C-alpha cells in the first residue's frame, strides 16, 4: 500500500472542509456574504473526518470556529475564545427578548460584550486574532472588537451597514475590500488605500467621490442616494471614472433617479475599456459597448414603471418591469453571457406564482441566446 506524505493528506483534508464563498474574500462587490449553509456543510464534514483517526482529529481540531456570530458569543452558545479563532465574524443583531432589552441599554450591552472580549483574549493568551472578514450589522460591537490592534491585524474585508467605521479600522489593517457609507471616505483621506481593490459605497453625495483616490481599485459599486439633481448626478460619476475607470473590471452604478443619456453611456464605455461586469442607472437605455470590450455580465434591477404592453411570455400586464427588458436582443448582440438581477434573489423570487414579472424576465432572457440569468 502506498502511503501519502502527511503534507498531502493535510491538503486533501483542507480541501474537504473548504467553504470558499464564505471563508474567503470574494473580490466582487456584494451586500454581505450570505451562503452560511455552505459553511455549516463544511463543518459537518470536518466533524465527520475528525472521527476517522486521532491524527486527523488533532489536525482538524485547529480549524474549529472558523465562523462566529457575536450573538452566539453573547448567549454563550459558543466559547468566547471562538472570536479569536474565527476567520469570519458576523456582528449580528439578535431579536430575542434579552438582546432587545440590551438594545435599550447600550452601555450595559457594550459592557457585557467587552467582558466576552476580555475572556477571549485571556484564553488566547492575548495573541493576534485570525479574523479576515467582518460583517458588521451592529456598529457599537465593531468598535469594541477593533479597539485592540491585535484583533484586526489580519483583517482584509469589512461589510459595514450601521454608523461610522471606527478610526482604528483605517489605521491598523490594510483593507482590500470595504462596504461602507460614503461619509467614511472623509476619514480615509490621510491613510494608505493602495491595497483597496474592492469598494462599495452607499449614501453617496456629489462631493464624496472626489475625496479619496484609490490607485489600485478594480471593483466598484456606487449607490447614489442624494436628492434629485437631474444631470448633476451623472457628471460627478463620469469625472470619477476619468481617474479610476481604466482599471475597473466591475462597475455597478445603482441609481434610480439620474437622467442619463445615451452619450453618457458611451462615455462610460470609453472611460472603462476593461469592464467585465456593469450595472447602469435605472433609466439608462442600452447602448452597445465597442466590439473590443470584454463585457460578460449585466446587472439589472426592478423598475417601478408598469410595462407598456402585455408580457410576451404570459400575455398579462405585470405590475412592474425589469430594467432593460426591452433590450435583451441588443444585450445578446453585445456578446454578454449573463444577466444578474440585483437586489433580487432568484431562488426566492423566480417562481411564477411568487413574482411573475421576474419569472417571465428569466424565461425571456433565455430566448435570445443559449445562456441564462
């Protein structure tokens, strides 16, 4: 019998317990990692493999608690030291009666969480934490975590949705991926952002885009939410693309108000010659990119307008339409391989009984070419 070296067996075991979409940083902009099921499947595999032999058990034991929710730490469902071992920490919002009462007394809530952190550091001998990804839905707990530089020395990605990012995030960790409110840009003016390759900003105002230059940005998602200013909303974005567009492979322009012209779309193609993925403002019309473009994916959203005609698939008039529904043939002619719906979740909404307009759009999108959504 041939015996494989220990190193090869370890590589095989790590491959078997892998959870790439949840424990590794996907460079493409997204709201937050959502595929927890994949991780828990990998945990079941890890626990099964630990029972094979003592050496596998010893090796795989060191990969416990790769993902942790702060609510589980608060409720003592997992050991507090799990925070130090986790590669991915979700600072989540728990809706149980106990946590709701904590929310009414944030000082008490923070004190409890600080005690959990101190316990984790004590058990971990105050060694650096392993966390690389933080999905922060609760700002005050994030401040507690980031108060110690050793907690975030390996941090590379933050998904942040509430409040302002703590200053220590910008000074202690070379982030490569950031989802944050546009107001946080002002705090980044004096720090090194050369590692930042993915940026997703929401709540953008006209002045925000000029605050910081990102020399190595590859993927961007800008969510425009300032009051209607007609074409004044478009110009700042195009000016920003003059600085960053040539390097961009992904540009999602989420905007349901801007009056963007066909010539503006043409400018986008010229400013972003290397785009592979794009989302246009809701009212934009499809203008084909130059043949030299390598565009692979177009992302679309719901449109509140009622379609002008009955659906060609089900012969009824839908309550709303999907962006670029009338341009599917042109998109196919641009050699685009995939259409992605955002913020729609296909597996929840594509059944006919649930959302007929989404279902019909999916069916219609498959007609011009042998692909799919």
